[in-house]
């Protein structure tokens, strides 16, 4: 069912029997869960239970490390990147439409209707899922761009929609009750009370955790909610609680919540000053580089400033997130989705990062106890990361 | 917002900086004596490590302050992640129910707990209320007053809040709490970690200044929070804010200059002093743009000052 370039007819036939002959137990369980997901046949749970298969219908077991490996959720900023992610082994791609409705509203990125339709077909034909992010807030503006994005995601057959604004969550629940709702990281839900609230109120099925939690805390949250947990594992590291950061609008006037952008390109200026390259964001000096040094993109929280008489990266070094080392613990924590950041990156980046993570996840799934992140994988990720250096961020307590 | 126009009330928001409890108590006992202030918010919002004596201390002080006749609101943590932090919110809600107080919810966990326990709450500025739908949802769960996100232009208050049956509170003065992180930046700036922070924020009652490499002002470090460099003020826009249907003006306290801020806000609210004169007095001879920011009020960059 998951083989590449399968015909639609064959795919439909295959879906009738999600578990092929000779399938290993782990794989069989994963295929069952995919089948249930794709067909939303949760009502079958009691029947399955009667056949002694109730376990596959509970989140506990579906995400149990002994049975399932987490899903690799990969960035698709445009159609070539989507194809690269699927071809490289991504279980799922996430994308947004070309308007202010998603938190990566960058110039030249995202999908119009035709591209989205083609992308979803490409992914579905190859057994991959597609999530659509509509994760900014319409605020006071005409909400039609946001609601029509939700409508379009539903019409085009997206597998889930990623939302943060309570008004939009309510809209999606009412208008498209069968479309899976995921809580965006932009909602900044960082505890089980919040997740359970969103589940009761809006029927969310999964939540993406802000990058402020240790892995232990995430495991604890997962044990106290039926909401599936998705975490970022790779790519740009947001060091603030997503959805609760106004640094960008403080400096540039545009923020993730209101405009879907952080430290936007239109505000960036590079200026030569007496042999050094100054990088400014809307006139505010964010970093300085020697002429021959590579100049990083001036994301505000990765800039260099002065505090307590010391100059440096006061908030965060220009590191990227890399949790490859922690995969066995991530499996053990019962996390459903591993999210790779990078919708603003091109297809080559996506292919490289997704294929690396595919190899790592498969290796870990085969034998978590002897899993070691290979130096080759680490080197491949380091070569593609913006800062060239990695951190596990808030997942380890020492980072704080 | 209510149909019947009521006079603006003045609230002092929760102290966002890390102070020793003795100093917090002194501040609030002093505030309780001020007739200019109608509402007091009390409770740690930023970092649970600052709460040495926990909820009991907070509630006892709140009860003591309630004798002043002011409305007392028990503020809660903005980013609770640990079990003991969630339990503290639950304990605050229990106390609020017992003593008939409001709580300030700064995380959806507090909304969930308040809703479950039937405790009325103020939806604080750290809940993302960018749309009428979000506001309506919170109202269904017991929000009696709401502080909209600080980056929202003041002119948009009416559009978001409209005729909602909830009071609106406007963050009218103080350093803007811009963001939260898992990392303690005060500890990092002092070469410490969050785990072993040694309560270094207690040494910096108005936070730690963060400057750009060319010496320009940038922001203020306050533990896991980054704030604006200069205080935001809407002192010269009070009449306009009242026209937007706002019920309460919030002053966010800090160590320096709080008495003057309260006195001048009250004077301008009561019409005893022209708002422009009050701003002039508060600026103490400086250009307002050298002392304050107000960009968010006008839908601009938050760090800027936009003159009339």
C-alpha cells in the first residue's frame, strides 16, 4: 500500500486490506492505524474490540513505542518541496495556502488551489498524508481568506487541518466535522489541561508542542491526554513560546500571529560599515559580521546584543534544532508525530533532511535499544542547517 | 462591553518582575492605600521559581488587601508546564471560589480549570484573543473581563470586542511583556542556568537592559520573558480609549516612578488634568519618545513612539 507510484485503483484496492500477507506485527499495526485514520472509521472500534483487536483503536497503543514508530511530518513550502518530501520517505507533508492564513506567509512560498490539488494527489497516490496549516488569526480582518482556506483544505481532501485561533477551530468543527483538527504550535498549548480543553471544546485530535518543554514534560503531558502529541525534531529553532512572541512586531510591525511572519525579509538591510557587515531589521542593528564571515539571516532571537556588559547571543545562539540523538526516548515517550521545520527551504534541503530522518526513524524502529545517531546523519543535517551547529534545545533541561 | 457607560477604572496589573516577597508585600500594602487605584492584580505570572511561599502567601496577602475595598484579582502563571505549576493554578482557583475573588487566566490551563470549577476570570494578555470568536469562547467559560493582545492596535478593540458582554481592560502603561521562553535570560546573562538561577532576578527589580551592539536601547530581560526597553504609555489617549468601549486601564508596575504614573493617570482620567499635560509631567522634561513607546497603540512597530 505504501509503495511508490501506485495507481489510484490499486491504492483503493489495497486500502480494503490494510495489512498485506507476511507483514511484520509492527508494520501491521501501523498500517491498521493508517487505514483507520484515512477512512475515519473509528466507529469500527467496538467491532474490532470484539475480535480481540481493541488495542489498535486506542491512542495508547497506537502510539506505543512497542507498536508504532512516529510519523515523519515534513515541510512543503511549494510543490517541488512536497514531491521531494514524499519521495524521500516522508509519511506526511504539511503545507499552507498562498495568503496570510498560515504562519509561513513568505514571498514565493505556499500553494494556490491548483498546486495544492496536485500536491495532495501526488502525496495520496504514494500513501503519504497532507496536513494544511491555517494557523494565523484573521483578527479583525475579513475572515474569508481563512475560512475559505479551511473549506478548500476540506474540499481537496487534506488529511488534517492545523489551526490555532479559537474562532477558526470552531468554524472547522462546525462546517467540516469529519476533517481532522490539529492544534497548531501557534496556540502555545504547553500542558495537558490546555490540550484537554481544546479537545473538549473543539475536538482536536493532535497538538504540536511549543519548543519550551523538556522531553520528560512532553511524556508526562502525553500520558494525561488522549490528544496525540507532535513535536519539532529538526530545523530552525524557535526559542520563544510560539504564539506568544511579539518580538517581531515590536521591531518590524509584523508578527507571526497577525501576519504569519517573523523577522520578515522586507525589513532586512545589510550595510557595510568600516569593514564590517551590519545586519539591520527595520533599522535596528541585529548583528555584525566580519567581511569574510558568513552572515546569518537576522532572526531577532538569534541576533547579537549586549547585556550585563557582555556582547553575544543574549537569547540564543544561531543553532538549529536536532533531536536525532534522542530518538529512542522520543519513541518511548509515545509521540505520534515528528515535525521537521523548514517550509521556507527548497527541495534539496527537504530531500536531504527528510531522507536522513527517514533512515534514522527506521533504524530506531527496528532496534531502539542499540540505536545510535550515525555521524553521517549528523553531518548531513549539519551541512543543511542555517547555523551549521545543532542543539536539542529545551528538550534537555541544561539548555535552559 | 456593557451597554451602560461606566467611568473608567484604574487597575494595577500583576508585578511582572522578580522581587523578594517582603518587597512585593510592601508594594501592595502601599497600593492598597492609594485611592486612585480601583483594582489590584496579585500573583506571579512569569516564573514559578520566584514564588517562594506559594499560593497560601498570595491568598493571605490578597485577603489582607481586600479590606481596602478594592477589587482584588489573583493572577496566575503564563506558561505552566510542570505539575506543581498546574496545581498552583488549581489552588488559586479554589481560593478564589472560597473568597469570591476573580482570577487572571494567562494560559488556557487556567481557563480550563476556572471553567471546570465555575470561577469567573479575567482573560489576561497572554491568551491569544485576536478575534471575536476567541473572545466569545472565553466568555462562555467564565471570562468577565479581557485584556486583548498588546500588539493589537487600539482602534481594533471595538472590532474584536464589539458588543460582547464582557468588560475590556487595556494595557495602558508599563514595560510590554513581549515573549516567553523556556530559558531564563537573566540567568544566562549572569552566566547561570535556570535550574541554578540563585534568584538572580531579585537583584534586578526593573529587569536587565539589553542593548544593540551600537549601544541603542532594545529591550528588557525579565527572567524567561523579554520586555520592551521603554514603558509603553497611552496616557495621552485616555479619552479615545474610553470611546473604544474600554472599562479598565491597566498600569503594569515597576520599581521606578510608579507613584507618578498612578497619580497622573488618575488625574487625566478624572479630567483634573489635560492628558497632554499629564504626559508632559510624566516625561519629566524629556521628549515623550525618549522615555516611552506607543507604536502598538497606532498599529505600528511596538518600540516606536508615534506623536499625535
